[in-house]
C-alpha cells in the first residue's frame, strides 16, 4: 500500500535552515507529482509546494516563495523541502502528499526563539 513517511522536523530558531524528507513507497514514485502541505494551529491547511514527476516544474505558495525549495530524488523515492530563512509563522505540521488521497502522518516544525 502507499506509504509516505516524513522526517526532519523539530524546534529551531528563526532565520535558520532545515530540510524535511518524505520517503515514499507502494506506488510508482517517478511518475507522481508530489506535494507538501502544512497546517498551523487554528488555521486551514495550506499547499506549500508542488513538484512534477521529473522535477522540471515546481510551484510555491506566496508565503514561502524564495525561501523554500522542493526537490526530489527518484532513485531514492524521496521528496525534500528545504526551508531557509525560517519565520515563526512557518510553525506547522508538514505533510507529504501524493494524489488527492494519500497523506503522510506529518512532521512538526516549530520556529521560535
């Protein structure tokens, strides 16, 4: 079955860098568009970034554009989210998604001084 396992979250100070990873299995990863969403306490889920199957096209939410970068390694069936210049408002649970219905369990990112 489809499995998505996120990792790399934690507590960090504003302004630093962090990389999230999502290890995927149970489907043809190299053919799938992958997405990262996030959900902050009391807020709706937000689509953060999308990357197409070969990694040629990426899209970002305005709130993270020029700070976050989504990449993928199709040999490792893993998608990444590089978070630079973090802000307190980046605090959220970050989810890896494939298709409309498959979500990982998420990884908590907390940005606080």
